[in-house]
């Protein structure tokens, strides 16, 4: 939804723009060009590997490990959650910004990485953290969580219909060291689905489980809630614009509800913008994407 997002952001030279989930800089690259001259792009990501990818996209040069993420005079990349934007702005001595974009979830690079454990088609360590410098990896959380906690995560964040069978199996496997990789987790889900393990409405049966555990391990909804209710209102100038791309119905509901606070937000889109049929055909992963935007009152 690059075209739709850039349209919603209504960019002009001189604006200060935050890309709160810079990823591979697919959005940041055209944003950086649209706000020149005189603009400033601040790109954030919880994943240092994605910041290196972004720096490479923005400069056209491989990022030198250990060097600062400063691809150009008017672009700053910071290893930070979008929740910690106020601290980043304070460090940069930028009081408030004109636009903020957050594109939630994970990037194709993360999903396809054989080392991160995000994708059920990979054999990597079952980690799933965006920020590998803090928090517990998925396999460690599964080994110490109760069956009730695992069930709750599978239901709340994955709407998993077989959670009652799956949660005790995952707990027992993790505690006995048999849930070390993404492939182990995908096999466990398939064993519970048995003959029902064929593609469900076009998606692999493990899709929901991987999504649910990832959302929990990264406290994604806690970050989003704090960002929507406190951080974005505090950091945007009056008349500034927030655009959010979500992939999960729970996230979209949170954005919709936050934008109903008319003392804080104006001109919120009544309906979310969805990707075109053509885009869904080219990139099936984006079929659940929804874009909403609103203006800071
Ligand atoms: C869907 S991708 C963004 C793709 C990006 N818009 C692009 O065009 O390349 C989401 C990115 O957000 C990052 N992320 C997830 N939660 C975050 C958070 N709370 N703060 C900052 N980055 C986050 C992930 O590490 C990932 O790189």
C-alpha cells in the first residue's frame, strides 16, 4: 500500500517525519525524497538487523557494522520502539513532528530469515524477538509459561480453534527441549491438526500459532496501545498526521477506537483503506492490511 500510504501522508518539502517501523525502508526511501529540501526523516526499528537493511536501502551502500545509523544529513535511524519516540526526540532536540507512520507486524526479511524463527517454513532457532538484546525468546517463554497462559495467547492473539490440544503439547515439548526450532513448532501444530492439517482457507495451519506467539513475545499490543493513546498525541504537532497500517483485526480495532477520541484526533478515516486486488495478487501477505489515518487536533 505504498501509493495509498504516501497519499495519506500528504508529504511536502521541509516536513519532519517519523517512520516508527522503518523495516527495509520501503516507505522511508520515498518519504526521504518527498520531504527534501529542508525535511528530516527519523526512522525507528526494534530490530538492529532491519536498521542495517534500511541504511543500505537509503544509501545504496552496505552498512558498516558498528557505525552509526546516519545514512544522510537529513536521515536519522534509531534502535528504538516507536513507544520510546519521546526520548528519541528529546535526544535529537526535535520538539514535535509533522507526520508519523507505523507499519505494524514483521517484514518479509524477518519472516524469511532462517535464523529468527518467525516463519514456519524456516528451520531457525525459535526466537521470534524483534529486539534480540532484551526479553525472552519464544522457546524460553513456552518452556516457563503455564498451559493456561499459552492457551490464552493462542486464543487471544491467534483465534486458534485447537488451543486446548495445542497448548499442553507445546508446553510439554518446550519443557523437554523438543521445541527448539520454527520447524519443531510447525510440526507440532500439524500433528494436532492431523488430517485437518491441509491448507485452511489458503493459509498454513501454523500461521495463527506463529502470529500469536510473536505478538506475545514482543508485547506488540502493549506497545501499540501506549503509542496510540500517549506517545503519538504527545509527539505530533497540532495539525500533524498519524498513519497506521495494521495486519491483525485486534490492531485495527485498537486504531479505530483510539481515533474515536475526537478531543485528540480529527478527520479520522471512517473506513480503513485496503490494498488493491492487484496488490493482493502480487503480494498475498498484504491481503489483511488496513490503513487508517487521523490528524492531531
Ligand atoms: C511491516 S515491517 C515494516 C516495513 C517497512 N514499512 C518497509 O517499507 O520496509 C515492520 C517493522 O517494524 C518493526 N517493529 C515492530 N514493532 C516495533 C516497535 N514497537 N517499534 C519499532 N519497530 C517495530 C519490525 O522489526 C519490522 O522491521
